[in-house]
C-alpha cells in the first residue's frame, strides 16, 4: 500500500488547508493510505523537518509548505507509474 504523510505544527495557521488537502487527496486517491501528524517544535526538529507543513510519500519528502492539489496529484501519478516513491 502506498503511504502519504502530512506533517504540520500544532496550532499552525495553515492547519485547515493541510487537512483539506489531505481529505481531497484521500478522496481522489483511495488506494493511498493518508496519515496526518500534528507535531510540536521539538518533534519536527527530531524528524529533521526544517519547514512545516511537509508532505512525505513512502518515506521521501516531496513537498514543504502547501502545494497545489493538481501538482500533488501529478506527483502521485508519477509515483504510481514508476513506483519511484
């Protein structure tokens, strides 16, 4: 199963945008397992994230910040074609 993780700061101003994007991606890509992670500052640093929100696909960081949904769907398509991630 393919895995996508969304990481963001607890109380982040972009929290609603991250949650909306994750929900939309889950609807468009039901074969993917989507997980949301709310992190505290020290947790983000421990994981090596310098920027939050961060999106990770199968263990590889693919975006920092909040990408456009269409762009992320293109990355997902590429991943599914090549099994790169």
